[in-house]
């Protein structure tokens, strides 16, 4: 059994690394994540070989990336985001209500046999696991929520970085925030400082949305704004972590799930594109209301995962610290505010619609 898992692990990393390298050679956005995701997904489906990424490796990769982006935070970052809070919160609420409205309108189409609650939880830009759990409490069709949220996630991953790279150019990485990326790597002993962010990440994992990466970013940022001098993360380790995360995402995307969605997969792909386009418009508005640049503003409000949007900001020369701070606000607003809101809007309401 252990030998089989080891072979699957080697297979997964080999395929993912090849995919990441090919995307890197092709100068694709987020190459090590999207390349790994794409090749893992395709290889798993075509070769009928189930990919395998142990949870400890996946968690360690998220912690490494969280620490990496936490090093971008300075005192100026926290002072900077305060003026953006109210306009960002307002635009986030508009995005949430727009997502709910679009989701309900989709169910009005005669050929879409999905109840409103399932449609909303399948389209709203929250975390897949968080929206799935919340949908159970509202008696939505959880299996469809998983499929629609997976489609939404994949759509965001492949469209937002590409659109941003097309509009604003493929960057070479942010050089403004993390001073430690421009200095010699620290001594082995200096890396012991990262034990605290790692412990915080593991403690918060599954306790709050995106807890593992939030814990790593938060504690690293707190250390970074004190007198503690933190070493840089080696680039090779950064790339390896991205490959592992990409592979872990790719292994969860199955041909059979997409097939199970049938024609609804295409409908909710279109819904995702509409929500993405609307979020980009809101990002442009945010940039014009504040002093944020367009890349940072758009990625801060884009309906993607915190990690993916922060990594995109890094690759395109945006401000990862600001993006991670504002994306965290968006996640918390959705996870904390949306279920009570839907409870008021759909009190004791449950559709009995079924897919044809």
C-alpha cells in the first residue's frame, strides 16, 4: 500500500513539474501553478492514474507560500489599507449581491432545472469547502454546488491571470515589497523564526476560511514589522511549493464531475465569466476611487482564491500585501455575512427542482 502511494506521489510530482516547466517556457501566467494543475488534471483523466498529494505536503506548500507573501508586509502596508476599507467593503457587497442576482436569474431560464439556493452557493465567490458546507445547512444540492464551485475556481484560475497579463503585461515579480528577496539567504538557524508562522497556520487550518495561509501570512507579517530580521525564501522552494499546490488543485478536478454537470457546466462557466467581468469593472472603480494601481485593485476584488490572486499580483508587479489583506476581508464578509443574508432572503424556502 505504501509503495503504491509512493509511486503515485512520484508520478504526480513528475507530471506536475513537467507541466509547470512547459508553462514557464511558454511564458504563461502563474506557470508553476497552472501548468501543474493542467497536466495533473489531464494525466489523471487520460491515464486513469489517480494523482496523490499527501495532506502534509500540501499544507507545507501553503505555509511556505504564506510565509513568502507575509514578508511583503510592512507598517506602511497596514497604514495604507485603512483608507481603502470602506470603498472596498462597499464594492465587495455589490459583487456579492450581483452574484446572487445573476445566480437567481440563471434559474429562471426554462432549460435550467436548478433551485435558487444551489445556484447561489455554486456561483458565489467564496471558498469551495466553505460554500459546500454552508449549502448543506440550506438544503441545497451539495453535489452540484461542488461541481459549480469547481468550474468557477478553474475559470478564475485560467482567465483572471491571463486577462491581467494581457492588459498589464507579464511582470517579473514585485520588487517593491519584500526587501529580503534582494539579499543573501539567511543562515540555517535564522529559518527557525518561521516555526511560529507554521504553527499558527496549522492551528488555524480548518478553523477559519483559508486558515492555513492566513495564519502563515499573519504571523510572518507580525514578525516582519518588528525588529526581527527574517531571511528570504529560496526561489527553488517557492517554485516547488507552487507545483505542489497546483498538483493538489488538479487532482481534485475530475472528468466525471464535469460530465455529471452536463449542460449546466457550460451555463455556470458562462455565469463565472459574467461575475469575473463584473468584478474587473468594480476593480477599475476601486482604482479610480483610491490611490491603488489597477493590477492591485482588480486582483483585490477578483473572485478567486486568496493564494491565487496574491500570486498573480506578485507575478504582475502588483502589491501582494494589499491584495492579501483585502482578499481576506472579502472572504470573511462572504463566509460570515452571506449565510445569514440568505437565511433572511430564503427563509423556509426550498425548491424541489431537479436536473432534467
